[in-house]
C-alpha cells in the first residue's frame, strides 16, 4: 500500500492537471477514501485514487449518455 499526501497525489498521479481542492472536497464528502493523521494531514492510498478516477469516468460517461437520450 502506497500512501501519499494530497499535494503529492496532485503532482504524481494527476500531473498537476487538477487542484488539490478537488481532492480535499472529495475527502470531505467521503467520496475518496483517506486517512487523517494528526490534526490536518490527509493521506491517500494510491490504488484508491485510481479507483476514484475510474468511478469519475464512469459517472461522467453515464451522465453524457443520459443527456443524449
């Protein structure tokens, strides 16, 4: 299991293509599994990030299909 901070996830997983705020929001809304360390450090598991991305793509595709029908 590889854990990383939101800042590292934005850089390494998303190549700075999204903001950290999007990941913070997903954590707050309990849409993205995370671990809170101490008072303010959030850690994300790399595989959970890829699963979250996959789910976002599926939801986006379904929404587009619904709008076309």
